[in-house]
């Protein structure tokens, strides 16, 4: 499976979100990354559930890649209108009944991903690989854009890739955080096939959004 791109909307021009979404939607990008934070699991608040729901109304080509950094994420599924085609990543560290949450996501026709923060070891996934559709490896500490790569990220990507390959399941390995121009290729080499692009690449401001997407796709394909 070739590598896919998921630009992170919280890094877009917050005063012109619809035009950035429409630009990305026309640029051949597979997903749009929508970060939701509750201010408790992470000390920040970003896009709210209503906005994440409304994004659906303007998408033609892209699908939603929803990253919920919140305790009891199932509380927000209705208000986000979770449904077919969505990726929903919930944090291993934030769920009381992880298996029920996974079942809830799947019952809505969406793909269930487990997100693990940098300090959470990859082997917590070993009993879950058969129940999920993908893994979101956080390569920064969740909560803020613009952070440096977390220590050991490349090794962790490779370790999760090995777990996925041994499971013989076709899971997506998504990486999120400091996916920069000069590190994105190495992330793919280590096994990532869905990359969340934020302030260190697509939204770095060095080029237009279209040019940045083209540059990123050239680097990861
Ligand atoms: C952080 C979010 C990321 C973030 C990525 O908690 O999950 O999606 O926006 O931004 P950069 O690429 O700047 O790390
Ligand atoms: Zn994210």
C-alpha cells in the first residue's frame, strides 16, 4: 500500500478553514486530520466536535481522519457524526473500556485506530492487533503542534510495523507529529503508510498549500 497523506487541520489558517479544506480536497490528499482535545487528557483545546461534524459537508474527495485526545472519547461520537469512511483514533491511555470503544466505532461503519503516546510501549498493542484497523503512533507528545520529534520515534515506528506484519493483518500505520520535510521519508522507510502533515511540512508556510502537498507527495511516494 503506497503512503498516504493526512494534513492536520489544526495547523491550517484558522481564519480561512473552508478555503484550506477545499484546496486540500482538490490536491489528491486522501485524508484530512482533525484533532479533538478535551483540555483534560491533554492541556489544550483545538477543533470542536461541531466543526469536525461540519467538515463532512465540504469534503468531496478526502475522508476524515479524526484524532480524539480525550478521556472517554465515545462521548463525542454522536456530535461528530462518526460514520462510514471515517478513521477514528482513540488513545490507549484515555479509554476505560477500550474494546467497547473499538466496537462502537466499528458499529458506525468507521475504522478503529488505537493511538499510543510516546511513553506508551508498542507491546500494549499485541492483544489488540486483531481487533483494530490501524495504529496511530504519536511521534510528539499529544496536545500541541510545532513540537520536536519524540525520542525513539523511528524505532517505535519500525517496532509497530513488525507487529503489524507478523499479524498478517492489513493495518494502516499512521504517524502524527513533526512529520517534517527531512524526516517523512525515513518514517515511511520504517513502515509508516499514513502521515499526518502539520507545521513542519505542509503547513510550514514556505510554499503555497498546493505546492507543499505536491512536494510532500513526491517525498513519500
Ligand atoms: C498534536 C496533533 C498533531 C499536530 C501535528 O497533538 O495530534 O496532529 O497537529 O502538528 P506538527 O506537525 O506541527 O507536529
Ligand atoms: Zn493528531
